[in-house]
C-alpha cells in the first residue's frame, strides 16, 4: 500500500515534462540506446521524450542495442553508433558510458543514473562534467550506511553481511569501499561475493550458503538487475534478509529496498536528451543527483521468511507490499 508519494529532486518532473516540440520541424532525430537488457523503468525515458514532443516513428528513431550481460559488447555498439551517426546516445550502465566516451567523442552521451561517475573517472565533476557526457548520478555509495542501519533494525543480532556485487564494473568499487566503512562504524562484518559475468552467480550462491551470513546487500548494476529473480529466489529459500537498491527488487519478491526511483531518473534523462538536441553541450549541463529516496518493504516476503519488520520501519516506508 502506498504510504507517501515519492518527492524530492525529481519531483519537479511536471515542470519540464510538458507537451513540447522537437527542434527543427521535420527533422528526424536518431538516438542510440545501450543497455544490458530491457527493464521496465527504461520506459520512463521514452515517456519523458514523448511528453517533450519526440515520438518514435515520426521525429525520433531509436537504435537499441542490448549486451545481454556481456559488457565487452559495448565497444562494438559504440563503434556502430558512430557509423550510424546518431545525434545522441543514452547509456544505462557505467561500462557502456566508458565504451562510448572514447570512440564517440563527438556524439553527446546521456546517462540517466550513473553509479559513482566521479570516482570511476567517467566525469570530472557534477558541476562541470566535461567532455561529451552528462546526466543523472545514483547515490548508491552515499546510502551505504543507511541501508546497513535499516538491516540492523530488521535483524537485531546482525553481525555478518554478505555483499553481492559486480567486480568488473569500475563504478561499484567506491560503493563497496563505503559499505566497508559503514560496516566498521556499525560494528558489522561484511563479506564480498564478487560476480563478473552471469556464470558467476551460482558460484556466489554456493559460497554464500557455506558462509551462512545473517543478511545480504546487493550493490545493483545492470548485471545483478538482469539476474534479480535468481538472487531473490535464493534469499527466500535460504531465509536470508535482503537489502536492495530499488523497488524493482521488492516488487519481484525481495524483502526491502532503499534508494532512488529509477523510473523517475530515466524520465529526467529525457530532459538532458531534449536540451542536447536543441543545441546544449553536455559539458555545460551539470550532472544531477537525487536528494530524496524511497524505502519499499515486501511484507509478504517477510512473513514467508519468518521475519518481523519493526512497526517503526513499516511506519516510515514509502510503500509496503502486503
């Protein structure tokens, strides 16, 4: 049930999502879109573009390319986007951002929710991203302490937490470091379980089963998102409380999440695409960060796993699935 409407940094969406019009009447724009695989929240980008006057098949052609978990394919896609002479490229993952940053230096690039874009070296700063790339930055790293604090309230005797993350994604090194720092502050031990490709997921599960942690945190990226069903099923079978980054995990059966609303971040991505198609340079468009976050709890999953979520946590949740 809905507890509070999601507000905050992206709450001003209505101010810009008006029935605008694309620059240069009669112009058909070509946009590249690079991702690991389709996600429902990507629709926010295309809904936002439609609100701003861009309609596929009329004045917008979209070249979609999906890597299907193989990050090395992004370099191939980047070269293809240059050959196709697209007007702008939207990337859904930091590895794709790095892939297009080099060969596509003359093509503007938008990332709706980049993880640690400064720490990974994707941009120079939020105010002055530099180069040909800009967009929205996820607060995955900054929320490390809060996620662990919530876990400690749900699992009072929490002492060992497994952290599942993609070690091949340079953007996740910083969130992993801050998760370690947060664990030290809260007197909790965190154990890393790295995955670098789809075939590593089952191996991580086997090691985790042997380690018997008290809870699991997943540092989300495109790879783990693609395999969220297997990850969620594992936590339920093992009765392992899971803390995730976004509501998509919880609506799919995960226990709880705390983080940004991804659909809204992708809708905001349309703003950057529109600005660029109307002549703005990515280097002149500051990277935005969300300042309000949402907590989602799946009460059905908690009951199935035998966990009692404290009333004070339920009372502050933005959405509770019953």
